[in-house]
């Protein structure tokens, strides 16, 4: 609120009063503290009179005194309670002081007892530590009574192998003990454990040999897991392990021989029941051997293989300290054992491991040695029965496949591989000898050509044999595993040559009977057709080359026969052209003289034999006679329709070209002939002749 400005009619206020008025006017009556003060004042200020206003200060002060007296009266009870608490605290403090004094006295009196107690506690800790060290030492360097009983007992079980593993661990720990100052104790313990270990291994070896003898009594025995653990444990003793492995091989050697003889002669379908079918007979025997190899290898790998996928494998349960050298049964994985060449000492040879232990391949070789002789004897009996050459070849292919399989499993130097290799060599020798005898017979007595000039029956049989040989070779599993230029391809080329060359020579000698100039002709020379020999050879060569077409291994032979065939077809076409030209009015002689004149550089018209009327007459006669279908070449004795069509077309094409050559020579500017006269004398153009011959 603004102050009231003084006027001339209003007297001026005193300075002190003016300040008070101004202060009152500037006071904000709406302030919260002013409103609260006024509300409190209205509670005890009852009368608004002049006297009351004059006593306002004293009234307010009396009111404050009354409020303070009320507060003091209300706080008196609290003060009394605090006094009681103070008294209790003083009592507790006094009690604690007495207790502290009593404890100090007790501590001084029990100091010796506490010292003795601490000393005993430290001694107890030392004793417990020593007890633990002794226990660990006994655990690492001594056997428990139960383990000692298991090692020395008659039964071989899980407890025996656990005790044996513990003995081996103690023996290894003694080596570390020797590097300390306890060498005497280490030597004594090592000597004791070594004696226990050797006795245990000897007992284990005898037990394994006894168990292995039982393997010969079953065709497909179940491998005892304890026997697997025993074999894994014996790897630490290569000599004992070798004895056990050889015992297993000997047991399976006997069992396999008995199984093979039983499969041959007994059962619902014995193999020898098919002895009348040599191919099936040999195939069944080899298939049985292959299946037996798989089962025997699985048995040996299961028994002697290195490691298992299970955490508690036989090698781990036996406590093996590490893998032995590569190449022995002690360190090979089952995957490596399938490839004997990985552990061989040379190319295809089987060497023992560096620790003297035999490999799986060597054990397999010992096992399958039992059936080598009976298998080889039966295969040789089949080959000595004079089988046909195709059967010999198929048997050789079959033996080659199983030979490669045996070599991949047992090695090239194994006895079974040698038996199969010898049998295959005999099969190939029998095959080659049969082919040689047949070839000599064909060359000594070549068949006479048939009247229709078809290939003789001997050639038909030879071509069928050739086709069967190629099909058998391409279908064989051995061929699919070899490159085209490998040893198998070279060997097969020799087989093809042994079949094709005698047949080819037979055809040549047989065709001599159709040569009018040959002494072995079948008829008087004047009655023989000069082209019959060519036709006969074309028929024979085509039949011989047909089985070779489209086969990669026979490409060289097929190309050679094709070149021979093409040469005879070309000679046959030339002979037919010459004969047709001779029958058609001497156009051939005209064409020959025209060629001589052109080569000499003289105009043809200067030759009296080539005067235009004579040449034109020959050309007219040629056209007139070709109009008769009987004058056209047919080659009826050519047996191959495709070759016949090609040869006839080539003859007609050559005839048309000959006529065109003569016609163009007459119209040349330097020929010496008048063009108008030529047009008048020669009415038929080369196009007319091509249309007539059908070679447009």
C-alpha cells in the first residue's frame, strides 16, 4: 500500500511516528506467519478495548510464561525417568569394573594352562599331517590287502586288473622316488613291486592262453571283455603278448580250416554242390573267404585293437602308460589296422612292430594260411578241366579282384595273396594257351568262304568271344578301379591281340580261295569275280570290328581294323567303277586319255582317239546304258546294309564325277574343241547324269 503523501492542510508527522506508520503500511498482512500469529492471538485475546490494547505486550508475555510452565510440568516425568536410567548405568559400570578386575586375576592365574593347551593343539596338527602323509605314501607305494589277494588269487577279474594297474603305478612312482634322498626305500619298493608285477603278468599270460584255446571251438566266438583287458595289459610285456597273439592265431587257424571244409561239404547248401558250374563254384569259395576275412579281422581288432570309444576302455582299465610304437598291435587304432601297409616295413611286405609284437596283418596271414592249399587245389582242378577261354578270363578277372582285396588287408607278401596270385597266373596261362591252340587250328585249317560270302562260323564265334571278353572286362570290379593306361589296360590289350590277330590272319588266308591268281582258289580263275575277295574281307572285318567299337580299351585295335576295312571298301569301289565304265561304252578309256593329255599339256582334240564324235558317242552310250537299272552296281554279296549303301553311293558318285570331268574337259577353252559343236554333240549335262544316278 502506498504511503499518503502530506498536503499543505495536513500537519507533518513526527519522524518516529512516520517510520512506524510506514512500517505498518508496508506490512504484508496476508503472509502465513502474520495470519498464524493473529489466529493464535485471537485464542486468548478476548476484549478489544483501549486498556486491553495497552496491556497487549504483557498479555502476550504472560501467555508465553504460562506455556513454558506447562512444558516444564509435562517434562518433569521424563526427567525423573532419565534420572532412573542414569542410576542403572552407574550400577552396570560398577559391576563391569568388578568383573574386569576378576577376569584379570583369572587370566594371570590360567596363563600356564593356556600355554600348555596351545602347545598340545600344535602337536595334534603335526600328528594329523604326518598321518595323512603316511596314508598317501601307503596309497602310492603299497597295495591294500584286498589288492594283494586279488593279484595272488586264482581268479582273474576286474579286481585283478585294478590291482595290476596299481602295481604299475607304484612301480612308476618308485622311479620318481629314486630321484630323491629316499633311494634305498625306492629300490626296495621297486624290487617288491617288480616281483609282484612279473608274477601277475605270468599268471595273466597263462590265463589268456587258456582262454584263447577256447576260441578254436566256436565259428564266431564272443570276445570276453576280460580277455580284451588282459590283451591290453600284456602289451607292456611284448614277449608275453606275442605268445598270446600267436596262440589266438593258431586257434583261429584250426577253426577257420574246419569252417572252410564244413562250408564246402556240409550244410543245407554246400559250396561243392555247385562244382558243375566252375564260375559259381570259384566265386562262392572266394566270397566265403572274403566274408571270413571280415569276421576274423573284426575278432582280432576287437581283441587286440588299440583303444575304444568308451571312457573306460580296456587299455585305460589296464592302466596303460602310453601308446607303443607305430606298427605293432599295441598302438594302432582300429582304423589303422585295416591298412597293413601303414605298418609294413617295405613295399607290400609285412614287418613286425619295433617292439616285436605282431601286426594284425601278420596274425591274419597266419590264420588264413590254413585254407590256402585247399582253396588253391580246388581252383586248379577247375582250370585243369579245360574250361572255355571266356570262363578262364572271367575266373582270372574274379581272382584279380579278390587278390587286390586280400593285398589291401593282408599285404602283397601274405600266403593267401600268393595262393590267389598263383591261381590267377594259372587262369591267364590256361586262357592264353586255349587261345593259342584255337588260333593255330584256325590258321592251319582256314575255313572256305561261303557262297554268299558271309563270315564263316569260326569268325562269328570269335567275334562273340571278343564281345564277351570286352563286356566281362568292363563289368569287372578290377577294371573300374584302374586307369585306362594302367597295367590292367596293357594286359587287356595283349588279350585282345591274342584273339583278334589269329582271326584276322584266318580271314586273309580264307580269302585267298577267292583270288583268281591264287593256287588255293575254289574254282577256275576265269569264273571268279575279282571283287569277291574284297567283299568277303569287308564282311569279315566289319564283323570282327563291331565288338570293339565304342570301347576305350579296344580303341587301338578298332582303329587298325577300321583302316583295313576302309582300304578294302575303297578298292571295292574302284573295281566297281572300272567295271561299270567298261560296260558303258568306253567312257573310262576316254577319261584316262583326257587326263594323260592334260598332264602332257596338249589339247585333247589333237589326239585322234579323242575326236569329238567318238567322245560324244561314248558319252551317249554311257548315259543310255545307265538308264538301265540292271547296269547299276548293287554289290549283293556285301552283308552290311550300311556299308553296301555307302559303297554303292560312292560308286555312283565316282561315275557322275567321271562324266562331269569329261564334259568340263570338252568345254575348256584350250581343249581344241568347238564349243558349239560340243553343245550339239553332247546333249546330256552332268546334272542330267547326277539326276539319273540319284546323287544330286
